[in-house]
C-alpha cells in the first residue's frame, strides 16, 4: 500500500540501515546516521541510571531524593528517553518528509508497519514473558497482563505492569508509528487544495503538534480525576518527537547547502554546547516526583544533542569516534534489549541485596547494566535478528549517483 503520488525512515538499528529516499535531483542526504547507535546507547544508560537512583531512593528509607544530588543526576539521566523519541522522529519521518516535499510517492505503508512491528514486538514480548516468569503475576488479572502485551498497559496498570513500567514509552512509539503515515496522507490531501509551499505545511503541522501536545499535558496537571498514566499517554508525549521531525525537515530543505559549510565545526560545537547547557538547566528544573510531566527543556536538549551529531555528518560526512567505535556500535545495536531488560534486572538485584544507600546505587547501576546487556545480547541473537530478516524494504532506493556510507545504524525501534 502506498499513499500520495509524485504529481502533487527504531527504532529501533534496522531502519537506519535501509537507504533513505533520494532522487537524483534532490539534496544529498544521509543513508546512515553514523552516531545513531552511540547516542542510543547513551540514552539507554541514562534511563538505567535514572531508574537505579529512583529504585535505590525508594527502597532506602534514609534517602531524601527531592533534596539530594541523586535527584539532579536522575533528571539528567532521564533526558535519554527524549533522545530515543528524537531519534525516532528523525529516522522514521525522514522518508515521508522527503517524499512529500519533493512531490514523490510515499514509502510503502504496509512494509513500513510490518517492519516496525517486527522490530519492537518480539523483544518486548520476550521481556514481558521473562518478567512474568521471574516475578509472577503480582496479583494482576489476565486483562492487566494482556494490556502489557498489547501496548496499552497505562489503560489498566497493575503491580505486574509496574515491573515493566518503562515499556510505556514503547506504547507511545507504536502510536507515533501509526500516526506518521496518516499525517503524511493528510498533508498530501491538504497540499492538493492549497498553494502553501509544502515545506511550509510541514512546519505548520509540527508547530501545531508541539503546541497541542504540551497544551494537553498541561491540562492534565489541573485534572485530579485522571490517573498519572494519562501523562504518559501518546497525545501528552507527542511533543517529544517534534525536534526529530524538525531535523528531518531541515535535512530535506537545506542538506545540499550544508555540505562543506565553512565554520561547520563552530556550528556543531555551538549546538552541542547549547544542548548540554539546556540539559544542565533541566537537571535543576524538576524534582524527582515530576519525572513524567512535560519538559520542554528535556526535549530541546535532546534535539540539540542529536542535531549536533547530525550537523557534523551533514557538513563533514563524519562523526565523533567516541560514538562510532566498535564496542559502542555493538552495544548500541543491542540497546533496545538493554532498555527493555534493565528495569527487571534491577528489581531482581534489588530484592537480593541489603547494603547502604551509596553501595545500593552502585550495585544497581553496574549489576543491571551487566545483566541487561547479557540478556539483550541473547535476545538480539536468537529473537530480534531472526524476525528482522523477515522485513521488507519500505524506503525508495537512493539514486545511483548517491554514494553509500559505511557505518553504524541509528534508531532502535
């Protein structure tokens, strides 16, 4: 099934290894995001550290999370979640944005959704099954257990789903996957009925999504009748994808002008420094108990950090070695599994140690990373890769004149 017509991109390693759409007369664009795996690994580690500090503070009565350095570090670590969303927004929207702006046929929606489901479902179901085996039902009913497997755990939460609490972000990702081709089809419909430039229509849509999502999230804060789960619902989180969508549009519009740009290193450094500065502000912005509320600073920090890596590749064709060396690439390819398994591993370890707060933090971080990495490696080898081989191409092949770049992939979805 294809939407649109020429007359008018996990998340996540797989899709980044597929070529981005690019006709011969279009601006040169990336076929692989070289720093994507490294960024995704850093994001997974950040979320792991966030959860380790929260778990350690929760299980140690003498800890004071709202006033301690733990809360500040936890706030910094959870920016990793926004990095995941930004990577998804950029990588998956890029082929759709390019096809729309350049008046070409959109990618195959059938293959796109098939690939997305093959990427996220098998590994998540494996993590849920292992959680059920290790921790049991925790008093959850069959419907509550099914909600985890069906990506709607926030609609019927339970003690069991809290052992998979972080999977709410995958539920949001799935909603984004569904919305993306629908939004592209709507843009094609609007474009045939207006004279507004196509890139302008995309900018307007992104501004609308950003404002509407934040407004929805703010409205939830004043409604005491709704559960906290609504703050993690797709409409309340869609704003987090917008920086990645902006980066996709920037690449489509200005990619050709950026190649070999003078002062590129200064621009890249400014973007990275800006992202780190915003991240620093974010660490002192919210207490630990506000972890799920909207955070413009987290989204902007993630967008600037990912954008700096993209700008480096757009302008020079390269990437930071620290994010592209072989060990980082290997771990990055398995970062989806690390993300899925880390909380269960952490809770399993926490039940078996009786140490001071400081030692608990260190043990949870190191132990959960080691155990989650081992499980992720097994999952990648025996579950994820076999299913990924069933995927079909959904992006149009690049023009023959486009030189393919070797390098690691990006989004883990």
